[in-house]
C-alpha cells in the first residue's frame, strides 16, 4: 500500500510491502539493551497485554516475547504482516497480528496495558491516533515510543551510504539524522503524562552484506525506488562497501525512548 506525505520525501510514495523480504532479513538489528530498557521499567512483561502499532515484521513483539507479555502487532502492510506471522511461527511464538493502520485500529476500550510504537510514530496522524491509544489503554496504561537511527555526522560508512541513497532519491528526508529525544506531540498533553524519557548512543554490528541489506530495506531505497533503480543502487553500494569498509564493522546509532502514562 502506497503511503504519501508532503512532509516526507517530498511527497514521494513509499510502500514497506515492497521491501518486506529484505526488511524481515536485515532490519531486526536492535541490540538486546534496546528492549531490556523497556522491560526493566516493568513494561511489556508477564501479565500484560500489549499492542504494537506499525509492527512491520513484528520486530518488537518477537524481541520482547521472552519477557512474557501477550502481544498483538498491527501494520498497514499485508506483506509486512505476512512476514511477521511467518517469523513468529518459525520461532514458536504465539503472537496475534492484524493488518490495520494505526488510525484504523479497532479494539474495545481498555483492551491493553501497554501500546508500543517503534520507528513509526512520526508517520501517524496524531490527532486521530493519540486519543485512540488513550481509549485502548486501561487506566494508568502506558504508551512507549521507541526510535533508533544511525548518526551520519559521526559515522563515515553511514554518511557515505546516505549520500548514495540521495543520489537516487534526492528528496529522501531520512538522511542527516541528528541526536534528539523522542518527539511528544501536543495532542498527547491532555491525555498523557511523560513518565520517563531517555536517549543514548550504542554501536550496532554489521557485515558488508547485512549493512547493504539494512540500507536497501530503508524507505529511501527498497520502499520507494523502482526495482531497476534499487538494483543499480545496490550494485553501487556493494562496490562502495568493498572499497571503504572492512568485512565486519560497527555503525554508531542513537536510541531514544519515551514512556507516557495515561491520565
């Protein structure tokens, strides 16, 4: 399903379903610490029912499954959900997945203890989604917003890879990320209190193959370029990595989390 926004990539359409296979293989890259920080706050743990919005291939439910919560994952893309179901089934995990946008999600009031949104909250229509999340949460329930991105200003491999994406997709707005805390929209102020917020740096290990796959599965390449453009980009990117990167390396990332408590 094509998604458009005048504030994202100059309005260029993108569809995560077009890159689901690569997404499933190469974008499950979050270090254990990323999820442990959530569980350490008593969230997404045994006895809780959790809804993960924009679940993609189910990265958050699958990585946090070991903490014992009962998970539902929702995503607008049928292809992403198909991959999520396959990966969960292969891992022996009982996770419910539904095809739905965040704006269209429909469960009874007070259905969840926690709602999570990782790497996707900025895509949502806050005026619709934030009140809906508040309705879906039990009294005192939490909304957990998560984000992680590489830092091109401080990482030469990431910077060079971004430059190549911009060569093929000049209006891609995913480039040039700078460290910042999770953005809390005004729509949340009357419905939630910010209970906790943190941001921190971490290193994520890659090989040339896995970093190429991670970049190919980004919005600026596989989700929006034509197959022919993607193939040409990949050819150049592999050559770039062979010239400039060792077989194994770390990429500097910045992570951020905010926990909002329903009033």
